[in-house]
């Protein structure tokens, strides 16, 4: 059975963002969230770094430091988190690169229009889902 699935990294990023949302503007230690969620502290550091570099969360060092949201969550959607964690969405290899993996058969492809439309619709749907 084939299925479309978000990576654990994206799932955990959404969980972290929702957790930070509940803490308002307070800085939260990743260790605290790790203990509360059961998610590996080291994996959370990797996730937090990506979110921080993207400007979604901000970091503060020190005893009272940690992470907090840097932007209103109402402006954040699932696709933006997906993009940060996984890159651009491409449901087929043809959409992932400029060169189709089908080689010489790509000129005969009658599915590319369908997959392109599906990809666009999935992105639109994910953009409507607020964190």
C-alpha cells in the first residue's frame, strides 16, 4: 500500500509550534517540551534550528531562555511548516526537478497535467490549514 505521509520532523514541528502557542510569549525550554511530549531532545533541536532560521520561532540563551513564537500563529499554515521541514511539495519525480525521470517517454506522458493539478490542489489545501 502506498500512502502520502508527512515526515516525523514535520509532525513534531507542528506539535512544537502548537505547544509554543499555548505558552504565549514566554520562552520555553526544549527539554521541557521533550519531557512533556516524549520527543527526543536532540531531534527537537534539529527542528527548532530550522524553524528559527526560517524566522518562525526565536531563541534566547540563558537560564530563562528557550524558544518562543516569533510570528503570530494565525499567519502560519501547514504548507509553510511542510516547506521548512521537507522542501517544496512534489508528488512525482517529474514535479521535483526540471528533468523528468521518464526520459524519452516524458514526451508521451499523459499524466503530468493530472499530477501537476493534484500537487497544486494539495498545496492549496495545506495552505488553508492553520497551525
